[in-house]
């Protein structure tokens, strides 16, 4: 098969972005940010692919502001992404690896929240990891930009460093997929206008935390596990990769639902994932691809952060499934309610 000939028919990212860039100055700025991040992602993909051959040991180093232990690759990814953003029209950047937003060019029109390398602990096992970003117009006061709801985002996306390096981009109310073609170091369009299937019997959750979950989440998963023998009357499949970008990508391809709920463990009472650079951007991607994203009690995009590294429960995927799980939260006390208590017993998915 002639790979080169197949690529020649596909628009490259920079050509594809010409159209939105012509529409208005804010969109032109967002396109410049995406292109800067894409160039950095090509570098980062090379470093990740070579790993120990270029001195990446995967060793733990400092602890980031959120209490996570940084790996050497986290530091490299953070430097690459923030250096790239300095070349783009960005007023301030909030990175997972830094405590507070950093001002870059105060006059520039956009602010960016970024997780430079999500799931880096997976790299030791050669599992896909990613860079997640969220782009929003600068508010009058730069800092307050980050405390606006997720609906303020004008674009978002993630790169996956996996078997292929892929960019999933939400821009102009649509979601497109670009794949890196290594010989030219260019991203080319491989998936146009992604649409999430409305209802796929597949779920992803870290089931080892079951005893810590709220009754609503336990009830939903128990019904999935009962499968054809239970009230839902059909079998479910389960996946858990432990890498948000890989889970989100699977949902874009074949639907299903991903849950990282709040639970009773100390430090998990607001969930695990971060609102500004994990939940907000993936929620925008889900919604613009016809999916949904919720905390169980509210639409993720309507939530505002109170602190830069705030966590949030995240349920995302096929819209009917997310809606069903939201319904199971209705009338149930927020967290720590007893799954066996009468209140929960009244609430089920299929009754
Ligand atoms: P980091 O932000 O520390 O990289 O972790 C995020 C993450 O790896 C997600 O990608 C993934 O969904 C989740 O943590 C897995 O968490 P757990 O190990 O608790 O199941």
C-alpha cells in the first residue's frame, strides 16, 4: 500500500485551520494557539517514543501543586507546552504543573488551561498518555478568566501519544481528528465531524473503588454488571485504561460511558479529575460531538472553578447513558448516602 498517496488526499492541520482563522480575530488567535501546541506535541511525541533512549527515566521528582508526584517527562512536557504558548497570542496559562496562572502577554486575547502530560504514570507501562488543553477569551481581569464556566471556552482539544499521535480538536461547534504523519511531522485530517453513538452498552470506571462510591454510582454499575440477568436486560462490556485521553478517544469512536465519581476517600470528595484542564475541555469535546458530560448533578460546562486546580466528578459519554446516571443521582443526598437506604432504593435506572 502506498501510504504517501493516501496522505496526499488529506488536508493538513494548518490548511484545514485557514478557514476558521479567516472568520474573526479571536478565532484566528485560537488557531495560532492550536498550531503552536501542535508543533510542541510533535516534539513531545518524539521524546515519549524514544523514552529511555533520550534520557527519560520515568523517575519521580518534585511534587506538583496538586500533590501529584512529577515525573521527569512531566517537567519536559510542561516546558515544551509553555514555551510554545509564549509564541502564541496568550495572555495567561494555567498548567497542571504550576500553582497559579502565569501571565505571558497581558494584551493578548486568550487564556489557556493545560495538562501538559495527563496520565504520565502510564508511560512506564507503554500505555497512551496525552496533553489536554482548553482555550477561552480573556475576561476583563486575566485571573477571573479561569473562574468562568466551561461554556466560556471557544476551543479545546487533546493530543494522544499512543500507537498513533492524534489530535482531537473541538472548534467551531464541531470535533475533528487529526493524525500525525511522522515523515512530514504534520497532522492530517483523519476524522471529520465526529459523532458519539447515543447509547452503547460499555462502561469504564475504576471498580476497585466501589466500596467508596455513592449509592447512585454503585447502583448504576451494579445494574450494568447484572447485565442480561438484571433490570436493564442486556449485557455490558467494561474497559478501564486509567488514562483520560485514551478513555475519551474510545468514547468518541464507539460510545459508552466513563465515570470518575466523587468518593469518600480523603482527597476524592470532589472527584479526582481537574475541572479547568481535564473536565472542561473533554466536556466541550463530548458535547460538540453529540455526547454529554456531567458531574452527576450538573452539566460540567456550567460549572465554574473556585480554585485553579479544583477537582470535579466526571461522567461523560453517550448522551442517553449520562442522562440515565444523572437521573439516578436525583433525590439522592449528595455523596456518602447509603446505597441500601430507602431513599436510594426508590431510585433505579430501569424502574
Ligand atoms: P494525572 O493527572 O495525575 O496524570 O492523572 C490523571 C489520570 O491518570 C487520568 O488520566 C485517569 O483517568 C485517572 O488519573 C486514573 O486515576 P486512578 O489511578 O485513580 O484510577
